[in-house]
């Protein structure tokens, strides 16, 4: 156990169980998951800020967001692969005091993949041969779940190093949040698949058996790609299979970490039907994987005032009763266009319908698990500066 982590565990105070941050702040790893576009990056940064405000922990927020929203939210020009500390002076200028330290970094897919190959290859020569192979240079984007697996790999490396008290992982943008959970298995399947075994041994009977039927294709491939392309593929796959056993071991170690009591998943969602349904599915799979769901953040919620019955009656009258324009014009002493009142009423009714739908969705939150849920309202402006991030942190 690292000195930082040992010191932290010895000095941990009981968390405030009434808030989401209170239940999360003593964890070593917090993984923010959810479908794309629900605000995971902003929530990840806000959680990091909230923990740094409450305790003297050293917090790293790691993102793979190519849009660099994390840098914008933290008031930084940019975030690179090297961790960048958010200075106390910068935070004070935004009216924010912290006890701990907030650090941010962006995942470097290529270097993380390279380190994994270098560490797992049997020899330095094997590693260099893989790294220099032209097929390897495009492989990190070629199989499903590569971004997700590299996020897990970086998480594991950082946790083992023990330099930070809390790691917050902003999982990759994905149409399916489940990709993150399945990434280690997908990588081991990719490296160990029977097809790759077949390709790595082209002199075996199976390859010769296919040669007759495949001959026209192979001749075309030779003309288009070069005569040695199939040999090069076979050599690459053969080298790749040498690391298969260690890839399996690492996948098991990653899953062990993700199931440990020092780790917590936070599902971020909105109340729109598609993201919310995916959040329900994801939490059910977390239970199947025996991984700890610690909290839910419902982002961009509408105010309860939009469901007020008196306001509903007023908006209905504005939309339907043209006599209100005449009455209001007389009371104000100037003409009030009936179409303006109708537009106001109709727009409010539209928001009312969305608020009613959201209320029905909120009633289903318990299906996501018996965990703390935080609601973040829909703000009129984006939380793209530190003061906006602090507003969200205060609600967690």
C-alpha cells in the first residue's frame, strides 16, 4: 500500500451519508458512466471539485473527452496527458476554497496501449516488433471497446501507483455505457480468437484447405496490398498471441479492482427516455457483474413549479382564450398582442408536458438501485467555467 493511501485511510473521517459526495469521498476510485451526451465530463469534474472542497485528498480527474470540455469547465486552457493541477489561486479568484488538491489529465490512448504491449510482451524484441508493425499502429481503434479498455488500463496503472487519494474516471463517449464493463473481455477475445490463431499459423492444414477457395481473393490482395501482406499479418498476429496470457491476467486484475469496496460506480443520466433506459439496463448489469453502484446523478432536471396546477390553468387560458389579450391591454393601458400571449401559454404547456414525463421517470429511480441520487437542474447557461462547476458541486 502506498504511503499516501495508508496515510489517507488512517485519517479518514466518517462521511456525511446525507449527500452523494459524502458517500463517495473516501473511495479510491469513482467511475462515472452513462450514455453519450448526458454530462459525464461535467459531473466528473464537479465530483472532483466537491471532494477537494470537503477534504484534503489529492484528486485526479481523468477524461478521454476529445472535445476538451473538462479543461473548459476547470478554467484551464488545455489538459494534456501530463496531469495539470488546478491552482488554489485560480480557484480563489472564482470564489472557491479547497482543502485538498484537484488535478486533471487526458488519457493518451496510444501511449497507454504502447505501455501495455511493452509490459506484456515476453521480450523487448517481441514488444518492439509489435510496436513497429504497421497493423498495430491502427489497431487501437479497430476493435470494439478499445477506448474503454485503455481507460481501464490507465485506471489500473494509476491506482497501483498510489500517487492520488481519489481517481475519478470520466468514461469514454459511447452509444452504449456497457462497453466499459465488457472491454477487458473484448480485448482478450480479440487477442485469443480462433480466427487469429488460424491466421498466425498459415502453414497449418486449415489455411491450406481454404487456399483453394480463397485463391482469387488472395491473388487480388497480393496485387493491391503487396505480395508479403499475408505473411506480415500472420507474423503480427503470432506476436500478439504471445501476450494473450498476460492480457487475460490483467483483465482478471482489472475486474477484481472494479469489484473491490474501494471502488464505486456513479451512473449519470438525464430523464429523456433513451438515456434513462440505458441507465436502467447498465445498473442491472452492474449487479450481474457484482460491481458496486454507489450513486446516480440525474442531470438537467426541470423545476417542480412547471407541474403546478394553478400555473397549468393560467397557461391553458393564455393559449386558448383570446379575451385575455383584450382584458390585459385595458389593464396595462397599451395593446398586448393575443398571439404573444398564446405563444407564452403554449411554450409553458410544452415544458409542463416534459416536466410531467420527467416526474414519471423520477418515480422509477428506485429501479436503478437503493443508492443516493442527486438531481442537477437544467441551468440557463452551460457550466463551462469554475463558478458554474461549483454550483453543480454544491448539489452533489
